[in-house]
């Protein structure tokens, strides 16, 4: 990836997360990136293409980070489920935490036919699928139900933290998740 393309992508990511997607125009992106519209459109056919790439990169970066954390810090599959909220809490507590991009994007693009909304819905589905795979690895019989419950807790806690940093929502979600995970593991024996 060219350095200029990467810079535009990073600037857009920052601006979309801090100012909102719809509130951030192409003029602002190129001014902050120190480039021109012509250069932006050389790398991204439209603002929508830039938005989609920002979302895709953010989703991949988060999934890779979480997966790496769980893999390198746990030995047994059931430990991954138990440690999941520890790492979500670590992520939410980081100074550069800005939330889940797909949650923000779907709110800004509520029309289900919109490409940004569709990609956001797909990222939500992929995240739930990842949680399902963790539950399946741990031997949970009804992995789909547990993954939906955990994703609701995670997404809700993240939304609460986006609205008010230090709300404690992740700590409460973590307590609720422990009950759900322990119950699901117990039912699977």
C-alpha cells in the first residue's frame, strides 16, 4: 500500500471516528491528510469506497488483535470464553478506544440497502460467528445462543462506553457474561 494511500485511510479513520462519517467531508479529509481530492480519488473511487475500506480495515484490525490476545494468553478453549471480556475490557479502557466502527456506521447509515449499512451488518454477523466458533471450540452445545447473548453484552457495553467513558458497563457485562458462560459450559457436560 502506498504511503499516501495509507495516510488518507488513517486520517479518514480518525476523522470518521471522532467527528462522524456524515459530518466529515472529502475536503476535510484531504486538508488534514495534506493532499488533494484528485489524489484521494486516485486511490478511492468515491467517499463511499473510502468509508467501506475504513470499516473493513478497522474490523480486520480488531478481529486480529482479539484473536491474537486470546490465542497467546489461553491454553484451553474454555479459557478463551472466560478471558474474552478481560480483553474487551482492556480494549475499552485504552486511551485510543473509539468503539466498534460498524456500530457507529450502521447508526449513520440506517437504510438497510445502503452499502455501508450492509457491510456493518456483515461485520456484526462475522463477530457473532467468531464468538460462535469460540463457544463451539469450548464444547458449548448451543453455541449460537451463547454467541448472540455475548455479542449483545459486548455491543451494549461498548455503546455505553462510547457515550460515557468509564461508565463501568464492561465490568457489569463481564459479570453477566460469566454467568452465561458458566451455565453454558455446565449444560454442555
